[in-house]
C-alpha cells in the first residue's frame, strides 16, 4: 500500500507540474513509465490524474468561468480555439496513430525543437492583450498550433504559449489563454479515458481518489505560481530545461554505451 501511495504521489506531481508548464506532461509520464516499473499505474489512474488537473484549472479560474455568462465572447473564443484539437485528437485517438509517436527518440527531438521555438517566440515585442486582441483569427491560429501537442514532447501549454507569444500577446495573457484552452483539452482526455474504462469494466478504488487529490494540489500550485513567475521573468528557464532533457535523451539514444 505504501509503495502504491508513493507511486501515485510521483505520478501526480509529474502530471500536475508538467501539464501546465511548457515542458510536456505526456513526455514526462512516458519517460517515467519507461524508467520505472510502476505497478499502480492504470487507465483509471490516468483518468484521475487528468481529472485532478481539470478540477484545479476550473477552480483557479472559477471567477472568470462564472462570469462567462457576461462575457460570452470569451466563452465562444475558447470553444472555437478548441475545435482543431478536438477534431484531430479524436481522429488520432480513433486510429491509434498516437501509439506510433510515443518513442523516446521522437520525444527527444520534439523537446529540443519546440523548446527552441518557445525561445524564439518569447523574444517578440508585446502589444496584444486578451481584452482587445483575442478574436476568431488569433484564437484559431493558437488552436491550430495546439494540434501539435498531440505529439509527446511538444507540450500543450508550451505550444499554445509559443503561438500566443508569436502573436505578440504578453506572457501573462499568453499563459491565461493556454490555461483556458486546457479546460476543453483536459475534459476531452478525461471523457475518452472514461469511455475506455467503462468498456474495460475497471473498478473504482481508493488510489483513484489519491490520484485526483494530489494531481489537483500540484496542478493548482503550478498554475498559481507560474502566472506569478511569468509576470516578472522570461520563459528562458523552461527552454534551458527542455534542452537539457533533450540532450540527455539524445545521448542515451545515440550513445547508449
């Protein structure tokens, strides 16, 4: 039981932190699974981890979401921006193409390339904000970029931040756009997971509650402090981290001895 608790704690930390930082949660979860033989990992635990992140982002933006009735334009734009990911995500999920993209080599190169792309986007001038400049054209541009996040290593948070920064949105507003777009994305992932779980007749257990709880805590704290961080600093530290991870993976792949 103690080992299961530690494993869930680690998976929750990886999910909660990497989901909302521009470093790719899917890549980190795949790497963890490859290097450690976690016995407690399962489809239901995966659902719990994503659900915890979903509840956290909804709770953090609860005031904004409750006010969407008075700001129907923002609600409409969030939905429009999510359409590309929903369509392509379902196609890839249905055809199981994603299983071909989960190799360590692909993760290494996407981590490297999209880390450099994030660096370039973060050097853009700032003259756009959500209130005045988020429209169908800009949100669709960000939404199309978000499709790339279906490939492990790209990072959904990272690629939406990159797209928003290329459009000259400031870092805080770019982060808010990325976080708001994560709500439909996480809801979709949880729904597809539940669909599979029902078909497999997976039983509910206490580990699921632990996964949801700790994923919620780590996710909430990450969102809270990331927004504070980008209010004062650039995204360079995340670029350096991505380059470091990519370098280690490439060395392991191409120079195994």
